[in-house]
C-alpha cells in the first residue's frame, strides 16, 4: 500500500479471533521478561496528577479524518497485563485504541525465540489480524536475563510516519523514547501514551498530548473467558 501524505486544507493538515492462543502467564507464547525501559520514577506531582485525571488532549476538530498509527512495546504491555492480572484481546485492543479514527498501521515490537513454535504461531496470528510485527531475537546477558531492545526500531518507524499521520498511540513506558516523541510532536503529530503510571517515564507524560492509564481500558480490552 502506498502511503500518501496527510491531506491539507488552506496549507494546514485536515484534522482529520485469538482464541487459539492462550495468553495467560503460564501459557503465553512469550517468555515473561522484564521490559526494557528507563523509568524516571513518579511520584506524581500536581501537574502530572491533573494530567492523569483530565486526560488533557489537543484534539483536531475533524476526528473522523484523523489518520492513526499505533506502536506497541510487546514486553512492556505483557508485563503490565500480568501485573493487572488480566488477558488481552488484541482485536479488542485495536478497536479500543482506534475508536472512530482511520487506522493506518499498528506495529507490535517483541523479542523472539526462533525455536519457540507457539510464539511463532502467535505472531503469525497477529500478522493476520491487523498488526505489523517487528521482531528481534532475544539476547542472553551475563546475569541470565534475556532481552531484545527495539527502542531504535520504534523511534525510526514513528519518525518515518509523521508525514502520513495525525495521531500516534504509544503503548510503552520507556523514557528512551522521550526524545523521539518530542520531535514527533514538534512535527504536528498528536501523541497519546498508554501505560501503567508505575511503569511510565516522567518524560513520556511531559511530552505526550494525552496520557491514558492502561488500567482504565481493561473493560474494553479484556479477553473473554
């Protein structure tokens, strides 16, 4: 699909089933890893508390014509879901995040074990159901942990799509993305960050146009029993 730049009006942009795969902690096809992020631990000061409560956002007027891209840090999202003790329905997740906007692309970033067939089946399902999967092989470190850092890939993809989108939704809490997010907002793209407050860098909340506590979305994205 050829991407077309955002349409302009007077020189201004127009504001325009996973049931086969069990995602519970003991059966999820991914190894449960601590997400790679660099928190600037909250306490939430008055400014951030107000931002969390009001979900302050600078919306464009023509909501139906907003072109949207979604960027999901798979390890961060899984870790948050495990903390909240619920399973994610990834089709519901796309619908919830998109709303009545026009979804251009949804990226899912994750580390992988090439020999883990269950994981490969899950990622194949994701590709068939609206996600563009960006995967990198996990690297085992001297302390025994296994990590795959995809911050660079995520930042590059965001910067490449700024010309084509009105709004980005980022599901991550890593402060390593703060500089890229700052540049994206300066290019006129609205940035929404979805994550848990305890797992979110202070800088992400500062640079985001809208912050959403993931816990508030559970009724809309929980996988049916």
